[in-house]
């Protein structure tokens, strides 16, 4: 696909040509097989921990959106995969330097050409987003989408860092829970239910 073709497909919300840029979901899930995965949320409380070494010791480190990293001691240093629902500026792209970008938002108009044509690019199906939104009763966060996606893979473990469901707000902005369209109470309850039934899911 040419850049012009991409821009046209994006503006027309033509899903098929955009989806053709993505690796198939089964291939993405296969890449997680047997691996210990660290999924890093953006809760402010994470900056007060010393989880950095454990994060960097994971087989795969996944971060979310612009992924603020106040320090290596709390956040680690690696970014293997980056799950996005917002445009990524050049400075953040260079800082994070992800090996793979996953576009998790159903809003295709925000997807940029550089991300869509990056190696191993993944476009999350809109149907999967709708299904999780129906389950939670609200639009899911990027973190919730990634938890749901990862647990469909034959991974060894999924450890969550920086997920307190907005109790300490987010490092990535100043908005309160009332100013965002997510239901953090529902997400927290859903994750705790999942953790109780799936021993691979661990909350720090």
C-alpha cells in the first residue's frame, strides 16, 4: 500500500486495506507462547516502587501509549512491544524504540503511516474492542485490551505493573477518572476475577 492509499483508506474508514497491513492475530498470539510477559501500566504509584529489575527480567516487556518512565528503578528500561491508542511523537518513538507496535484503538483516524508500516505491526480488530466494551459496560482502556489479548495466548505468565485502576491517577496526564470515558471500577473487578481464575495473571 502506498502512503496515499493508506491516507485514503484511513479517511474513508476502509477497514480491509488497513487490516491487510497487520500481522494475523494468531501469529501475534503465537509469539507469546511460553513467555513471561510484563505489561506496564501508567499509574503514578508505580514510580514509588522498585519493580524495574523485575520488569527488565521478563521475556517480553509491553508498554502502553506514551509510556512515561520516570526512572529505571521503578519502570525498567526495555520496551519490546508498544500498545497504542494515540499518536506517537518522534521523541517518544525514539526514546521507547519498540520492536513492535500494536494499534489497539478502534479509532483508525489516529493511526499514523509510520506505525502502520513498522515491522510486525498489529491492528486490533474492532469486533474484539466491541466485545470487551460490552463486557465492561464502557470503552476499555488500552491496558484492559492488552490484558484480554495476552490471556488468549499460550503464554507462561502475565504480570501487571502500574495498574491501580486510576487510584493514583496516570503519569500520562492530569485528568481525573470522571474526565475519561472508562469504568475503572469495572475494569478492576474484571481483572481481579480473571486473576482468581487464571494463575498466569499476576498483579503487583
